[in-house]
């Protein structure tokens, strides 16, 4: 009888030990999973912040280039002089797809570096620039009417007496934007998406 009691006690001890080990394993697994999830979320947030900073720096550098050309536009709306200016800018900046300008805010008379007039009044970013608020507009990726390529449009206001009368700008092929900007792995996905923004 004593022997059977010892066996029963040993069996109970083994069961208790197994239950204790299972509890420790489950608690440990849960804690480790939460720690890993938290670590991955933090890494993803840092990667997204870094990517956002890189995209903004890329867009800011393109805006600076377009602004430097815009400062040279004629004050008297000399179409021929301004056309020569954007043709020269186009040649010197091959990373841009199409330089253009317009002396009004309708979006119906946009002149590109080839001298072609295009109606882009149906585009949301030109409508935004057409409000005459004197702000820089950067579009979401759209399809170019001239080339059919995916592009991002940068629109710089043309001002006279502190009032916007037109705009000039350029487009950057979205493929070039993707090549220029650094792809970051966030949970297995490469992300590099310029977002529409007004500045």
C-alpha cells in the first residue's frame, strides 16, 4: 500500500511538473510573441519615418530645381523667351520629363517645352494650382497626357505684385522617382509612394 501511495505521489508530482512547465512555456511564448510584435512594429515605424524623410528630401530637391527655373521666367510674359528658358532647363535636367508654363490659371493653355499647348484643366492638381493661392502643388502619381508615362507633377506659382497670375513647373517620371527613392522593406513590402501634397 505504501508503494502504491508513493507511485501515486510520484505520478502527481510529474503531472504538476508537466503543468508547471506548460504554464512557463505558454507564458514565455506569449511574452516573446508580444515582444517580437512590438519590436517589428517599432522597426516598421522607424523604416516608414525614414522612407518618408527620404521621399520628402527627393521631392524637395526637385521643387528647388523647378523654383530656380521659375525665378528666371520673364516679367513681361515673353512667350518666346520663356519657351527658350524651359527648353534649356529640359536639356540641362534630363531627370524631368516635361517642363511647362501657363500665363493664366485656367489649365487650358499650358505650354510645354516643345511649344505644344495642352488642356490639363481636368486634373485636380492644376485645379488646385488654379485657385491662385500662390502655393506649390505636388501631385499624386498620374498618367501624362503627353507621353502616357506615370508622372508626378510639380507646380510652382508665377507671381506679380504678390498675386498669382499663372504657374510653371515640370513633371518627373514616376519610374525615375521610384529609381531615385530608396525602397525600404516594411514587413516584406517595398514602399516608395510619393503622395499628393500642397506646400
